[in-house]
């Protein structure tokens, strides 16, 4: 399906085209000439045998992803993750906002592909862009074509204000190994993916990685 319009938009609900059976996930296209604030989820995940679909998200202005909002084509079933293609003038992420094409289960399919093109990307604490593998399959690929990148991590305090929870912003295509035995050398897991960054300026602060 597709969404389009003019002006400023706040997307707080979910747009889902997930695959839960043998068929592939659907494709989602979002085209907005103005600014978009995303607090919901736009998803074309694989949750069964079929592969994930594709999400094409194009914003003429600023794309803000926050408050656990995200864009995902993860592999959570046996099928492979899908493709994310995101274009915006500026992208700002915070408070657990995410862009993900992970292989998210032990027996899930391969991680997917994330392509992002923008003038500026700023990520604050607990936001992430990932194509990780958390099981036996390989991770995916991330390609960033962005002029200026700033990953700014900071501590966050809980409601009792007596301990600090550190949540760093991250860009990753890593492997999360399993250790089935007592020997750490017996780890199992797929291969990590690839991260390609084409940027003029990149700054990491406060634990951003």
C-alpha cells in the first residue's frame, strides 16, 4: 500500500504489511513532501516462511522517529528480512526510535538491506539503525549516503533518580552470539553484515557507535 500527502504529518498508528505464512510480505510506500513525525511502526517483516517485503519511505522535509516508533523489515520467521529504502532532507531519531532489518530470531532468515539517503542524520540516546543477526543466519547490509552524521549519546535517569541507564545510539550490522555450553569458545551464530558510510562529516559523542 501507499501513503501520500502535503504538509506536516504525525504518524502515531501502525502500518503493517507483514508476512506470517509462506507468502512474501507486502510492500509499503510512504511519500510525503513535508515533515513527518513517526511514533508508530511501519513494517513489512517476515514472521513466517515467506520473506519480508520492502518499505520505501520518502520525505521532502525532516523525518523524526521517536518514542519507540520505527521502520522495519526484520526476519522473525524462517524467511529473510526485506529491504528498507529511506530518503529525507534531515533525519532525527531519539527515545528508542529505530530503523531495522535484523535477523531477529535464532532460526530466522538472513538480515535485510537498509539504504538511507539524507543531508543530515542525528541520533540521540537509545535510537538505532541495525541489520544485526541474533541467530544462525547472517546479518544484513546498511548503506548510508548522508552529508552530516551525529551520534549523540547521553545518560537517562529512571523515575527514582538514583541510577543511570545508559542507552547509546548505534548503527550496527553485528552478530549476537549464543553460548550453548559452559565454554565461551563454543559460541554459535551467523556472520555480521556490512555497513557502508558515505559522509562528509561524522561525529560521535557520549558513547555513540
